[in-house]
C-alpha cells in the first residue's frame, strides 16, 4: 500500500513508487533542513564514542533498508554506501541536538535517511534530464567530508553476507510482509504504527510480525540489529 503524502509535498516526490517508505514529514525535518546552511565538519573531526557506538548499532538495519529502497535507476548512479555515509554526515553535524534513548536514536537516523533518499532521487531525476554518457558513476555526495571510519564501515556493510542474505529473504516475501519487516524490524515502528501505515488492524499486525520474526529466527536471520 503506497504511503500517504501531504498534498503540499506530493509534487516533490519521485515518480517511481517506493514500497515500505513512509514519506510523512519526520518531526525533526526542520532541524535536518538547517544543515544546508551549516559548514561541513572537517574530515579529521572524530565522532564521539557514544555517537559512533549508537550509529554502528543501527547501521546494518540502515544498510538493509537502503538496499531495499534504492531503485535500480538510482543505484546506477548512487551506491548504497554513498547513502549510508551521507546519513552519517548529516547526523554527525546535528548530533548535539539529539536527546533520547536508543529507540529514539534509531527513529532519528531513519528520519534523516528518508530525507536523504528523497534528495538523491530528485538529484538523479535532474541528472537524467541531462544526458550523461561517460559511463561513470555520478557522485551526489562528497566522500572527502566523511570520516574514514564511517567510509570503512559503510563499505564493510554492503559486503556483509548476513545483510545480503537478509535482503534476499526479504525479496522473497509478499509486499505486505516486506513492509511490515521494514517498519517494525528495521525502522523500529510499533505494530500499531505499522498497522496504520499498512491499513490493517493492530492485532493483525502483531500476529503477522510474530510470525515473520519466528520465520526469521528459523532462517538464522533474526540479527541483533533488528528491533
């Protein structure tokens, strides 16, 4: 079921439909958008241990989410690790503004990731209107602004066998089941929140999520980075 989008933002969305991508405005969007007027951090600036630990805990789920949502059209020009690094950079810039526990941190990162993905899609659409025939990947992001530690982490995640197997398993499920795993397992939404997004009852969402988690455990895919 496609996500509902406020009328005043619909004209800015990509033409291609995205499954399990909740495009409702995240509560921190105003703070995130202020990043455009901020100076980027120096590449040598090290992230705090608390920020790094929290990010690395959620990063595999972000990688699985990005792998699912980056379409083939976008992937031809922007790689998954590029998007992960940009999410890290945006979060790093406003890390001092965040206050909350680990579940709130996960939701905050995914709010940033959704905004970044929309920006990537718009950028790719603009690039497509200007023919590019050099055969090279067009970098939307500047790798030089990203700390070496997160570059290495992002590249390791896209090669991670457990994430690859998880994404393959996800692709074999129905769209509704994929959506529910994405909402509850990756993004950290409650079953009640997922039920509203999917247009089903809360009880049905709870039972379906329990069944899906049992199946993930049986397949050895219930990783600790899932909620």
